[in-house]
C-alpha cells in the first residue's frame, strides 16, 4: 500500500518526451475523407478558403465583365476617334471623284483632240492628297489590330476598294472606259469607308453612344449624296449636256439626300440641328443650293450649269458640310472618350474595392483563424503535457512518497481568452486540479494505511519476539521429545510470522529494523536464510565462496534469500532437495537457488522477471504474490539483480550482488552460536551416515547410527537419546547464525533489532548470586508458596533493602504510553534518518573507528 520503486530523479524520461506528441487516439487511422478526422488547422483553412474562393470567383466574374466593358468602350472610343481619318479620306476621295467626273465629261465632249495631259495635271494633286489621307488612316488603325472581327473585316474591305481606285486611275486620261465604270470604283471605296465609319458599336446598353455614331454617319451620308449630286452636275456641265440616265440618277440622289437629312435630324441633338440650320442659311450654302435648283426638271429640259461657277459654289457647300460633320464627329469622340474613361474609373474602383475587401477579409480571417489555431495549439500542448508528463509525474511522486504528502502545484490555463476555448482550458485545469486533489487524498489515505501497517507490524514483531523468548524458556525446560518437537514447530512458525511482519513493512514502504554493523560471511548469511523457512531440512548448501556482505544489507538480503528458498521448497516435491551455491563473479557475487519443482511457463517467467526488474505498486494482486513483491522491492532498494530461469527439472533463481555490497572480512570470526549444534555434539548424536533416500525431520530422532555427515545443517528439534538435558539442542534462527563474537543470541537482547548493532552496554556483567531463601508472597488454598514477580531480581540487586511493591497509577501509565506513541508518530512523520551513536563510537565495516 504505497510502496513502489524509488524515483531516479526529477527529470522527465526520454521515453515520455518521445511520446509527448503522439496521437491521442492511436488505435484509429485518420481518414482524409472523414470531416471529423481533419486537423483543426485544416478545418480552419477550409472554412477560410472556400468562402474566399467563392468570393474570388464572383469577383473575378464581375471584374471580367467590367474589364470587358472597359475594353469594349476603349476600343469603341478608338474606333470613333479614328473616324476623323476616315472622314478625311472620304472627303479626299469625294474631291478626286467629283473632279475626275468633270474631266471625263470634258474628254468625252472633246474627243481625240483633247489635251489629256491637262486632266492628269489637274487630278495629280488630288490623288496625292488622297494617298496621304490613306496613309494617315493606316497609321491610326495600327493600335486596332486586335479589335473586333467585324471592324477588321470592314477595314480590309476599305483597303481592297482603295486598291481598285488606285488601279482605275490609269484609265481616266485615255477615257477608254465609261464614266459609270470608273466612278463606280470611287463609289465603292466611299461606301466601304462609310461602312467602316458606322462600324463602332458600344453595345445595346449604350443607346446614347449608338445615337452619337448614327448622327455623324447620317451626316456623312448627307455629305456623300451631296458630293455625288455635285459630280453628276459637274460632269454634265463639262460635257455640255445631260446623259440619258442623268435625270433619273439626280432625282434618286436628291431623294436619298433628303432621307439621310431627315434621319440626321431625328437622331441629332438640338444644338447639332441648330448648327446645321445655321450652316444651311449661309450665303455660300444658299448660292450652291440656288444653282442646284436650276438643274431641277420643270417640264422642259433641265439647264446645264456653268462648270466653273458650279464647282466653286458646290465646293464651298461641301466645305461647310465637312465642318458640320467634323463637329458632330468631335462630339461623338468626346462622348465616347468620356464614357470610356468613366467606365475605366468604375472598373478600377470596383476592382480596387474587390481587392481591398478581399485583403481585409483575408486579413481578418487569418487573424481570427490564427487566434483560434493558437488557442487550440496551446490547449492541446497543455493537455498533452498534463496527460503525459505532469499528471503522471505527480502521481509517481505521490505514489512513492515516504514522508509527508507534498503540495502539488497545478499550473494555470495557458489560454486566457473569455471565449469557449478559454472556458474549455479553465475546465481542463479544473479537471487537472480535481485529479491532483484525488491523488493527494489517495496518497494521504495510503500513507495512513501504511502507518497502520507499520504500527501493526511493529506490534506483531514485539509479540513474536516475546513469543520466541517464551518458546526458548519452554524448550530449555522440556524433556519430552514429542512436546519438544511441537515446540520446535511453534518456534519456526513464530520465525515465519516475524518474516511476514518484515514483509508488511516492505509492503508499507518502510525499512526493516533488523540491522547489522559488521560484515557477515556469505555462508553464514545463507544459513540464516535457510533458518527462516519452514522446510529448512531440504536445503543443501554447495560450494560457497569466501565472501562477506556489508552489515547494513544483511537483514534485507537474508529476507530476499528466505523468500526465494521458501518459494523453492513450497513448489517442489517434499522428497526433493533445494540446492544453494554462491560464487564470485567479477567485482560481485552470484547466488543460485535451484529446485526440482513444477517450473513455470515462458509467459509466466517473463511476467515474473518483469515484476522483479520493475517493482510494482502495492495492490490486491500484490498481497496474493507477496513474496515476489517483497523480493522485487528489496532487490531494487539494494541494487541487486534477481532473475528466474528455467532449469533442468524446475527453476533456478539467480541473485547478482554488486561489488558495493561486498566488504573485506572482519578482524575475527564469530564462534558457533550458543543455540546451534556444534559438529562435535552432532557427531555424538548420530552414530553413522544417514541413508541417501531419507531426510531429517524436525523433532524425529534419527533412525540410523554412526557419525553425522559433514556439511549437514543442524536440524531444530533433533537430539541424541543419550544426551544430557543441559546439552539439548534448540531450533536454529537467523539471529543465532549472525550473532557477533562474544555477544548473546537475539533472544538474550543482542544487536539484531538495533540500528547501531550490538551495544557494549549489553554485554553480560556476570550473574549475581541469588538469595538462599526464595522470596514468597504467602501460600495459596492448597498450601503452596505464592511467587512474587521480580522479587528474586530485587533481592539480588539490592539485598540490603526490602522490596516494596507499588502498583502504578493507570492514568499515569496511560499518559506515558500516549506520549510515547505521539513521539513515535512524530518521528515517523519527520522521516528522520539520524542514528544515535554510542559515546565510544562504532566500528565500521572495515574495522576502523
């Protein structure tokens, strides 16, 4: 109850340090597909990552949409901005086409005698200006190489149509082709440019921008139709007459012009309409309009306009239309740029907001997750440290405590937050504190039980010693062999009871009081161990090395060997012997105890050796196998290695004594104890050698004659029939074998029960002569004298004074015993290890003072 292995030190074992971070549930494999098996860090990461990814996906979609709109509006603004180069090229093509139409009319009217070089000279500057306008358009269109496919297709059509214009230019001076054929190439190029001009599209959700594009496109068509009317009238003016289809073409062009102008007025803003109206009342514009009205059919043939006057007036009108067109186009470009810039700002603001919100959310999530993970990590570390280090160490300290119960400090919770994790940490600390309090209570209970065991064992030892003294008196006065045999059996039973009391002290974790201060021979120690068991007759001592054991370890080693011998004799047949040998091995010694008993299985041997190697704590199972428990704890206390091995017919117990337990031989050897049979007396008792198949039995006279065999251990209760009474033998006990030289045996009050060993004051001083006349207390009813206790001793020590008997006061005796018991309890509580020394000092194991 409370005894256990001595703690080596206060350090943490490496085994526990290696096991500090093991899994709390190692018997179950963690599956990555079970959500409850995920680590806390993984769960927190999942909780943070999944919403973040979802937010990123939605933000990415929104950002992609905004970026797409911004890109589209940016391309739209660039396409609208490139309209300036487009209308410039259209204007130059119109100038070149209208002038080429007049030159073709002049060449058609003059025939072969017309100077064709004059037409080339007139058209050459216009053609150069047109080529330059195309180069400007190419340069402006380079950033739009990755624009939408429809715009790139329209742009490629413009280039192809212009290539046809360049190709047809060579056919103008010879006039080998008709006017319609040559002018149709110009018409196709201008139509391609107008389609390119109308190609920008901001999308269905931007109707204002679509209207802005439609405005300048319709105005460009108005200008184009006006230019074509000018070309028809200028060609007729240079030719001097109208062609067959000129009237129809002019009527159709004027109708289309009016339609385009109406469409422009519909989509144009009020300012743009007002600007057009102001331009239409300009004198130059009105002059061209009046000349054009002269060419309208009024029932008769339309008048042919003068060519120089018409060209000059129509050119001014075209210039006024170009200015209006440029202003409307500038409005559209400015509006497109504003919308594109606004969309870009909106996109940047939204993207920045998304990124900022995402960063803030991630930062907050990381901080919160890190706080939770840190709290959980600290709580897990504290839980594992308590479960695997602090609580087991506290339990070990409380289990192995020998004095007062120490105070166990419970560390506070490492998580100081006020959330659920902090409450869990406080609850875990409360559980730890409760466990420590329960362990302290158990340790206190264990200590109290141990104290009761020690008290009971001490009292039982006193009673056993008194019983042994009484048995000694009875054995000396008994002459009946049968009664003497029974007394010898009682003597051995009392010795075994004393050993059981020593075992109770070991069970309680207290050291035995049997101490010796002189080295004792190994052979004498083996004989003392044999004398402690019941079936000592079956023990056979073989070769024993001439070694000596230090005095302070003799009592506990005798106890260990007695338990092993008891086990060997108890679990073997009565007709077999138990062999004991001892030999030196290195700096130590090895004692072997072999029997021919039942033996043990391999599993039972392994379990027993494990108990011997690591002393267990005391429990109910310990009481059932007390001998193994006692041997384990005594061996651990002395540093002795005890191991059980299978022999030929039973078990072999090997006890390895370290060199620290061996000592040099004392100055002189102790003579044979008074209570042991000497070899001479034994030889006189036997008349010959006993048969090999018969063993001596306590109390039974030998059935053979002759000399006793050498080396045979004397048997308690065996005596010769012819021996006188005063030479009769008595049972052999351990204190008789280990009695020091010149000292009485244990029954006479030797040094066996003293921590200091035999005291010089205990030496016999010579017996005084008793008085001649016994002191009596009268006679009884039968007439016999009544003996007065202690009267003889008083008469011897103080013969001059009469003995006065005083009965003690019961209350005084009770108080004295109570104070004595309180002093003993205080001494045990203080767990003092001080040993009082006699005034003259003591002899050490080496013989020095």
